[in-house]
C-alpha cells in the first residue's frame, strides 16, 4: 500500500468519517456534498463533455481522444441514492473514458427522498435504452457504477433481463452497495475499521431511498435477486469496508447463477478509491484494471 493511500486513509477518517454528523434534513446533507465540487479539478483540455437528454434523463456524455465511437459506457454514480451528480465525477469520467477507450454517459438520475425507489432504476433503464436506440451495440456497451451506483448497476441488469432487453457485454462495480437490509457481517464487523463510511448513518439513507419499500426487493438489493444470465462482472472493494460483504456475496450470487464474476479485494483501500486517482496511485491502477477488463469483454462480444 502506498504512503499516499495511507495518508488518504488518515484524512478520510479525520475529516470525512470523524467530522461527519448525521444530517437532520436532506438539504443539510446535500449542502456539504455540494461544497465538495469546488475542490474537484476540471478534465484536461481535449475532453468533450456534452449535456444530453438520454430518454428523459439528464446526462453528460464525455469523450476523449482515446474514445471510440462504437464503444459506450453507462455510468451510474454513487451518493447513497440521495446525493451526487455527474459534476462530482468530472475528474474521474475522463479517466474512465481513456481507460476503456469508450464514450461515457454519466446520468443525473432522480434522487430520493423526492424521488424514491424505483425512480433510479427506471432512469438507468431509460438511459440504457436510449443508448441502444441511438446506435449503441450492446456487445460494445458496459454499465459501470460505484457505491450506490454499483448496486444500481446490478439492479439495472436484473431489470433489463426481466424486460428481455439485450444486456451489455460487461459490468463493473466499485465498492457496490448491494444489500439495503444492512445485515451483513462486514457492515457490523468493519464499522470501526472502515476509514470513510459511518455505518450509523446508513439506516436514514435507506429510509429516504426506499420510502417504505421492501429492502429485500431485488431491484433495491440485487444481492437478493436471481443473477442468472447477467454479463461478466468485475467487482472491486477495499478489505476494510463495511460494504465488503456486499461485494463478496454479490460475486458469490453471480457465480452460483452461472455468471462470470471477478472479485478483487484491495488491501486497506478506502471506499471507491478509484475516484481518488489524482492523488492515490492505487486509484490509477484500479482504473487501468477496469479499462483492461472492459476492453477484453467488448472485444469478446
């Protein structure tokens, strides 16, 4: 583990996990999250970011000089289904486009509690369908997501399969949140070790997102669904995360259903460390790994 990663763990523990207090309102929580955007660098010159309407879903399409016109990524951001936007990812999406040699569509799906479950799933399905209607070949398309967006990735795949739509060639998730029942062993056992996420805040986020829906619904918690027929998946997670079991058990579900799943547990990496690629070398290595996986699967398709 690099020195930079160790220092990042310390900073996250002190200023994110240690400094975070449960928000009394969604507005209070979002103010803090919005303030982060001021610290995120813009993509390098030559990156083309275009605001589009993707089947009724606001989105940003990002392409770099490395992007191929025939390769597409649907990106589903994290934020516990209540926070986040494409602008929070402007220093990451261009890196992903370079690594996968694809155009990336990062959608601004509707957030809870104003738009509770299953609004996010509906928006992801609509955006994927829009890509197909605009010439994207499923064999040259992948869905990628982080944290809640990682859970949403698998939920979207389940919904697409159930709708009998052509599935993408691959899926990648980083630190996916796949079980909203919050009952995994790592959720409890890693509560202190996780340098970033505070397990005590999660029940409020679940309540805001589900709005009374069953947390075992497969489109909310894909770990409780039938994973048969899903495309090859790469799952990355840190060893100390409270979401470790969400990743491990999702890989087990995929394999048990006959789907190929590659699970990588990175020692001591914090939640969604690939987003920290500008600072942490492990983030850059993870993005390269994602790029190699996606390119391989798209070539095989």
